[in-house]
C-alpha cells in the first residue's frame, strides 16, 4: 500500500497506523496473558504462588503424619482395656489434635496468601481491561470516520483501481481485528468476575478456618485435661483403673434400665403418614466418608452393650475433632454441650427437628456448635465428634426418630429410683416411644460401595 499525505489519502495513513496499532495490541494481549502488565505485581504474584505451593506441601506432610497416628490409634483401641493403653490412646489423640491445629494454621496462611494473590491479579486485570477499552474506543472512532465512504466510492475514487481494492481490504481487516479485540475484552471481563467470586469464596473459607482453629484448640485442651484427670483418678494404678471401668459400666446399665422403663411407659399415638417412608433417602451423611461400626437394631454387639438388647441408631467411626454436619435442614430442638459425665449415655449431643416429621440425634460430641431454636441448613457444621458420655471409643452415634414420639428429659433425676446415688443425676437426655425409633439407614443415601462397615 502506498501512503500519501493528501486530502483523499490522509485516512489511508490513519488505516496504516491503526493496522500497526491492532497488531501491536494483539502482541500485547499475548504478553499480558503470560504476564501481568505491572512487572512488580508479577514478581510478587510469582513469589506468592511459590509460597502457597510450599504451604500446601506442608499440609500434605502433616496430613500424612495424622494418618499414621490414626493407624496407631485404631490398633491400640482394638487391644484390651488397660490403663497403659488408655493413656497411650489419649497421648496419640493429643498429638493428632495438635497436628490438626498446625494444619489449620497452615491452611489459614495459605488462604491468606491466595487472597493476596487474587487481589493483585484482579488489580492487574482491571488495568488491562481499562487500557483495552481505551484502545478499542479509539479504533472504533477511527473506523467510524473511514466508513463515511462506501467501498464503491473508495474503489472508484482512486486513480489506480488496485489501490482502491487494497484500501477496502485493509479496512475490513481492521474491522475484523477490532471484533477480535472486543471478544478478547469480554473474555478478560469474565475472567475478572471469576477472580472476584473466588476472592469472596476464599474470604468465607478464611473465616471458617479461623473459627475451626479455635474449635480444634479447645478440643485439644479438653483431651489434655482428660489425661490429667485419668492420672489423678487412678494414681497411675491399673487396679484403680479397672475399678473405674467397672463402676462406669454398672452406672451405665442402671441408667439405661431406668430410661428403658421410662420409654416403655410412653404411649404416643404415632401417625404413620406424618413422616417419610423408608427407602426415600431424605437424609445426607452426617460424617464423611461414612464408616459404620454398628448398625441399628439387634446386632452382634447390641445384646452385650445395651439393656434393651437393641441399638437405637447407627454408629460411625470418627476420630475426635471430626466435623459433624446436619443431615437435613431444620430447627435445633435441644442440645447438651455443658454437662457430660463419664458413663452417662450420650454425653454432648444435638437434636434437630426437620419439616418432614423426622428428627435426628448426633451424640458423643466433643464440642457443640449450635443452640436450641437455631435454624440449620443441610450440611451445616453442628459440632465435632468425640467420646463423651458412655463410649468405648471415639465415634458418632446417629439416631433418627419420628418427631411425634420424642421427649426431652430435662433432668435425669426423674428417671432414677435413687437419684442421690446416681452419678448421672441431673443430666439432660433424649427419650422416645419405642415405636418412634427408626433405622437411619432407611433414610440415608444408598451409595453402595463407598459405605464401609466393620
């Protein structure tokens, strides 16, 4: 193309400059995709990426150490009850919880670094988009001036017929490049919005992690207290430990007998249409992954473990400090998160009423995170697993009831024949008409192979 500075040819010069500008912008676009405009920001972002990677590797290492401790814990829990084994279990649990605290702290730092990185990336993209918008506007304004002549006028206005065609061709190419530039600009805007959403999500994650860190520290401190209490009670003597176990078992059986008699007298008229039919899978798993250690009803251990000879729920293996989630949205009927005596039924628990006529119980918790009357959504954190109350090891007891048949026994003294002699005197518990007990597996997801059982 020949550039001529004359009245008719002035805008050819503009086209040439625009073409150079478009191709320069295209080159800049490729460069910007590989590296932000702000070289200082780019260096900081790269540094943050490396630090995030280091933190994530540290988390993986800690989680592997926690898994090793978990194997050791399960092995010790499977051995016969002895003071030595019990102290070993508590010590390993404390080590595991301390490492979990470190994991939470590392995740918090990693999330904070991610937030810093996203803020810088958003800043760069906003500058990038602003510059691109300015360039596109300038090109569009120039094209608008050029398009005052039709292609026919351009062709026949030239002395050389070929020059006219070349000028039209250049104009079309510029228009195509502008179109591509606009598409690229839209992609960048979309990417920016995704970054902003990710940033908002990371901020929520950070708040959850900070809250979780406080919880894990509280649970770790509880277990340190348990070890000191056990050493104080037993004076580090096996005979004293055996007597404590014997007394605890006797109290547990006495309490269960009193509760069993109380429930047998509850004659509640239960409407079979007031709750879902079995097999409807209306509930989600309260702990993941689900590992069932004891099923509902008459099991191989129920005759040995329960006065009634039947297990009133499903037990899930879950180490101390495992997050427990609500199986369905609802309202918290009641909780016990203050008084938990060794050997006394459920320890710390949460009871949730659902709109479909069912209620769910989450028991033996180490920490309760909800309050009576609170509205809960499916999957919301309600507490952490533990082994409070009467428990042979850390687990979640999960019960499902027909809400109509439930009763809260605000003070267990109402059950006891000799309340002053009962170590369970004064605890709050959950009771139900025997007909109100339902098999949780009939309402949980049917997911087949991912359900593990002992």
